C-alpha cells in the first residue's frame, strides 16, 4: 500500500467524527425553549400591614419574561426586587421562602461571575428598584430566569407557586454578603 492511499484511509474516520460532532452540537443548541408567548401574570403588592403598594405585571415573550413594576409607598432609594420560591405572603412575608432558585445557583449576578459559576445568579434575582422621593418606583425588566408556562423547571407556576418581594435595602448583587433587610412589599404571582 502506498502513502497516497494510506492518507485518505487515516483521514476518513477523523472527518466522520468531526461531522458527527458538529451535528451533535447543532442538535443540542436548537434555540431557546418554546414558550407560550403572550401569557400574562400579575402580583398585587401589599405592605406587612395590608396596605396596597402597587402591582407587578408579567408577560411571557419568546425568549424570556418582561416584568413591569409599578410600586408606591416605598422609602426613597434602592430596594432589592426578587421573585421568591413560594406563592404565599401570609401569615407573614417569610412564607414566600427563599429566592426562586430552580437551578440551585449562587445568589447575585456579580457573585456568580466572580465565582466563575456560569449560572448568572438565582432565577428570581432581578435588578434593584429605585424609589423617588415620593415613594413611587416604576421599572421594566426582562429576564430569562423565570417562565410563565407551566412546563419548564423555571416556571413560576410550579407546585407551590411563587411570589415577588420588594426588600428594604438594595441588593449588592452578591459582591458582599447580601443583607437586603426587611421584606417591605409582597405579592403572590397569579395568572393575569
Ligand atoms: Zn438570589
């Protein structure tokens, strides 16, 4: 057998393996999950003493969820704004449990990056809200950390539902030990 024949014989399996690898990667990354675009949900916020503090509206988009907050009655300044794992605000706001965390990730956008954990934080972690001097805050967020469909692991409509909470202090996003203070507003996320 000459060298001219040997080379293609050696290369053939390499090429076949390379093609198989490319096909495998394409099949694995066939885009985001299919969501039911247009699904909506709403959380009506209350203070610990039951006063109305505005609402949060959720809208499922093709690649994530649009969250629109319209809050009042806050102390001026920054407030952590986080989806919690249980759909309950009674008997007190502790009933909402910890941060919604379907991926068993570390808290905070910065913390997770700093630890070289590519999770990007808890599914329920959101940017802070900043209240004006009159106590009102409006903000829109887009997140891939939650879904309104019932199927995905990161659906807020899992067996025990989810709630959204406004905290007393801003979230340092995990750069330091998170102390976001008291839970000042809570709302169970319900189908809109
Ligand atoms: Zn968190």
